[in-house]
């Protein structure tokens, strides 16, 4: 890519410079919450998560991702809060039983080195 812009999800054409020569980039797994909302009346197949937080997360490399925030109570979520990516169950189809997994974000977990 000519201009160095990063996108998620992937795009066919850079909206900044118009280039079709895009390259894959490993996104940062850490970021900060920009904005959020609490979902109290979820759509079908997400009922077991309610209430849950969906947030706009700005990663350290500037890319913004919309994601569920886990491992924290909704009232504890704040703008500017640091979060890290984690791999979790997204949903389970009630009819077919198919389970979908993907990324969500959570407050950073201290490493064993940090806690000693």
C-alpha cells in the first residue's frame, strides 16, 4: 500500500489513496475503549450474554474495531480503558447447534511476572 493506512476488516481498495496494492498487517491486540453501550435486549442467540457491553476499541496502531467487552461488569467500563483481544465463543445457533468463535476484548490480564 502506498500510504500506509490500516483497515479492519480488509478492503479491496484503500479509501485514502485509491491503491489496490494492499498488504496484510498483523494488528495490535491491545487498545483503548473510545465509546461503548450496554446491550440489555439482545438479538436472537445472544440472550445468554445480556446485559453485555459492545465497544468501539481503538487499537494501538490506530485501527478501530467494534467488539464485545468481557470479563468486566458493564458499570466498570469507561472511555480510555485499556483492553486486550481474547478468543471467545461468539454465539451458538439454537437450531443447528453450530458454535461460532472469534475475538472479543477484556481488561488486560497481569502476567505472572507482573504479579510477583
